[in-house]
C-alpha cells in the first residue's frame, strides 16, 4: 500500500506541475467560473478529458502520436487558428464596456456553445497532448503494470482539483468583476495570451518542418 500511495503522489505532483500555468484552457475555465455559466459541465469535461488522455498515454498513445509527425503538425495549425480567432474575439469584447457584466442577459454562452469551446480548448491544444499523452503517459508507462492505474488516478485527481478550484473558486473574485472595467482587463489579458500562444504554436510548427 505505501508503494501505491507513492505512485499516486508522483502522478499527482507531476500533473499539478504541468497544469498550474496560464494557458488557453485555464483562461476559459476561469472566465466561465467568473460568469458562473455551466461551470460544473466545463470543469467535469476538462477533468475527464485529461484523465482519458493520461490513461491513453500510459497505454501507448504517446508513442503512436510521436511516430506520426504530420498529425502533430495538423493539430498545431488547427490550434493556432482557433487561439488566434478566440483572442480576437476577447479583444473585441474588451471594447464593449456595456457587454461585459457577468449578470447581463443575452451575453452568455449556451450550454452547447460552452461545451464546444471547452472541447476546442482541450482537443485543439497541442500542449494538452504533449503534457497529458506524451509526458505524463511516458512517465506513467514506466511504472510497473500493477501500479499504472494508481499513477493515472493521482494525475487525474490533480486535474480535477485544479479545475474545480479554478472554476468554482472564481466566484470569490466576483465582487472585483462586478465592474465592467475588470472584465475589460481580463479580456485583454486573455486575448493577448491567446495570440502569444498562437504565435508560439506557429513558430514551433515552422521549426519542426
């Protein structure tokens, strides 16, 4: 049992170290949490996706993707386009002072739209595959076969804890974001972050060709 706990903590620590960073997916979960829109669904989807990708990586998908560079290139290009468009939309929102209040009617996302964006941020982000499938998967695959589920469980728990803290904990910041100016600043930061990430993906794509 102590060995199982040690493997569980290894997966937990590794996943936390990778996921606790400013990124497109985290920025989206934070904004949904601040707006209190479909938070549970978004958090559950992101956490479940991470768990499935980590499990797939441990089972060998990481090696399979590594042997197919064209798939990785196509994924990087699609992700760069998506991030650039989302960044442009965030910056456009920042110019609309009257459209950023968290409780304003008609400005929120439907459940389907929120889940579609959560899926795009998760599945069109090459860094998600690099972190969950390749890195976590390769390290988890090195564990003894009987302990691999404990490693995946630890890594998946880290994702669940982080997304819950990000999504549900954002409500504590609600008083700050009661002012449209705060939403403008957030959207500017999100927009610039999306553009920087998009540019980094394009540069990485060209450097890998």
